[in-house]
């Protein structure tokens, strides 16, 4: 029943206000009683003194214990709310006017008596009630001196015998009743205001939790970042905007994960396809050779072996490139950036392709500006990227063409360009060439030992350096790949 936050808050508030109400009534009752006592004692502080100074109690210069009872009786008839006692200097009760059965004490404590006789007593001072050993009452007291000596005390209990409980007092007093109703009304008002406030506040929380639940269930009808009208910027609004932000991030992460998953699945399909073809061919040739064995002419046997070896080579390239890509995926922590001279690196890489280019009658030219600053990057990875780009350039450029490498400073970076005069890339394929396994004409290139992973590796290397790679291409006139390397800043 009390499962919602609102019902819990309402319950706590109601309980708290009931407690406060009870406390107020108790405190009010107690202070009303004490005030009553204080007022009674203050009004009658001199009563005992008056009686003593009228000298009614003294006859023949002595305290007249016998005649006193009649006087006491008379005084109590005039004012039934008082009881009068005569005490000796030790506090023993010498005389009183009530029935002997009614008076239960033989003596009263002198401590409150002396306290009241002090100059400025703090009222109310409560003294022993001779009629009830368990109770104390307000009183008035006076010394009875005779010839300068203390003969005893006149002890007047004020306020009679009645004792009322809080409820009885309430019943008996109009003022108390009105006050009680007022307190009750105040508390009720606080309760209503509190409940309404809680309702509006928890209402917003409920809306938020509904949105969260809808999101959990995967429904998208609750729009993210719904603004609560007139809500101001409090914790709940903050929570709402944080949730909206979190939700957007989760959604984009889920999208990202799905994309990565699809990519991975495609890749597995591609890998298995690319592995199966050379494997099947390899198997075919080996089986034929085993079957025919001796009957196979020497020349054919050699051809078969060469073909098998070529497919083995393809397989090995594919597997090593896949392995390289997988290694790059978790390379972040292994990357070692160091300063090196970009011109020297380019010259080294170009050197490796000189032979292959010469075979195709392609000239590789370098255009490296003088006094280039050092760059700061992982030299091994950049070398690999350059190799892949130059290898493509040489590969996709027809005989007699040209490959050009440009290095120039560009706003704190070194711009590296690999430009060829090759076949170019169709515009609709440009966004795809960096995808794993993408090859514009698979059947043509399959036999050449190309796997379609070269540019994916280049892009991954640039990503690790926090850089982009750009490509421009024109069919039949050439392709240019451009990337930037950060200059080394000493210190
Ligand atoms: N310099 C270039 N000129 C023309 N096409 C290119 C060039 N570089 C890359 N491509 C195209 O991009 C595709 C992907 O390149 P890459 O990832 O290196 O794979 P691969 O070289 O193994 O085919 C190539 O198949 C080719 O179609
Ligand atoms: Mg390639």
C-alpha cells in the first residue's frame, strides 16, 4: 500500500505533525498548570504574614494552640481553597483544622519553606502537602516570632485538593479548548500544504521514472529531454536532463555497437570467402597431383606446383594482413611516438619500390622541401602506411605512368601526399575504399595477392595518430592520398 514515494512521504509527514501536535498540547498543558501555580503563589505570597501579623494566634504572649484550631477553621470557611497548618521550628505539624484522618504527614520538609522565605524566590516553589505524601503544592509561609525567637511557622497550602488531567483541564476551559482547536487547525493546514507540495514534487519524479521505464522497455514515444514547464533548475530538472543526455549517449553507443557488429560479421563472411577460394584451388591441384602421380607430365607437375605456391602466397598475405589489422585494433598502448625525419623515411620506402616500378616502367618522383622539421609519430606504423599507399599507386597505375610523393610544411604539420597518374577511383566507390575487403573489381584483383585490407590498415594507423586521411581521384587521370603528421616540438 505504501510503496510509492508519495505515500511514504505523506505517512511520515502525518506522523511527524501528530507528534508535534501532541508535544504542543503536553507543553501547553504543563506550562498552563505551572503558570496557574505561579500566579496563585504570587497572589497569596503574603497571606501567612497577614494572618501572623494580625496576632490572632498569640495569647498571653504564647502561641495559643487550642484556640488556634477555631481560627483556622474560620479562615478556611471564608476561603475553602486554603489549608492552614502550624509548624514547629523543625517542621513538625503542631496544629491544623481538618479531620485528623485526612492529614497523613507528621512533618513537612523545611527546604522549600526556607526557599520561599528568601528575598526573591523563583516561583512557583512547591512544598509538601500534609494531606497527600505523594504530592507537592504551592503554599504561603510566615515565621512566628515571639520575643525575637522563632516559635514556628504558619504554613498555608493554596489551591485546595483538586488535581486535573490535561483532558479534564481541556474540558473545563473554554480558552484551552479554543487554543487546542487553533493548534489543530494550524497542523492540519501544514499537513495539507505539505501533501500538495509533495504531490507536485513526486509527480515530476514519477514522470521521470515513467520516461526511464519506457526507455527500459525500448519504447521511444517518451521524447528525450522533455522540459517540465515552470520547473526551474532544481535537482529533478537536472536529473531529467542528465537522463536525457545519458539516453542519447546510450542510443548512439548501441548504434555504434550495432555498426561494429555488422562490420565484424561482414568481415568474417569476407575472410571465410577469401580463405576458401585459394584453399579450394590449392586442394584441387594437390589432389590432382596425387591422383595422377606418375602419369603427370613433368611440365604440368611444375605448373601445378607453381599455381599451388601462388595460392599459398595469397593465403599468407591475407592472413598476415588480417593479423596486422587485429594487432592495430589493440595497438593504442603499444604505440611509440618519436621524432624522425619524414624525408628520410619517404626516401627509404621509395627505395623498396624502385624495382617493381621499373618493371612497369613507372617513375617514382619525390618532391621534398628542404629543411623540413622533424615529425613526431610511430615511425614503424607510418612506414607501413606509406608502403601500402605507394604499393597501391604503383599497382593501379598503367605502364609508363608516374607516382609522385610530396612533403611540405602545413600549419605546424607536415603534409604528405601520394599522387599517381593511374586509373582513378569511381566517385561512388570513394567512400568505400577504406572499408575492409573492399576492392573495386574483385575477380580481377583476386589473383594478384591483394586482399582489400591495405587502405583499412592505413586508415587505422592514421586513427591511432588521431589524424584523418583524404582521397581525391579522377577517373583515368589519377588519385591523390593526403595525410598530415604533427611536427616535433622539443621540450
Ligand atoms: N591509387 C589507387 N588508384 C586507384 N584505385 C585505388 C588506389 N588505391 C586504392 N584503390 C582502390 O581501393 C581499393 C582498396 O584498396 P586496398 O585497401 O589497398 O586493397 P587492395 O589494394 O588489396 O585491393 C582497391 O581495390 C582499389 O579499387
Ligand atoms: Mg592495396
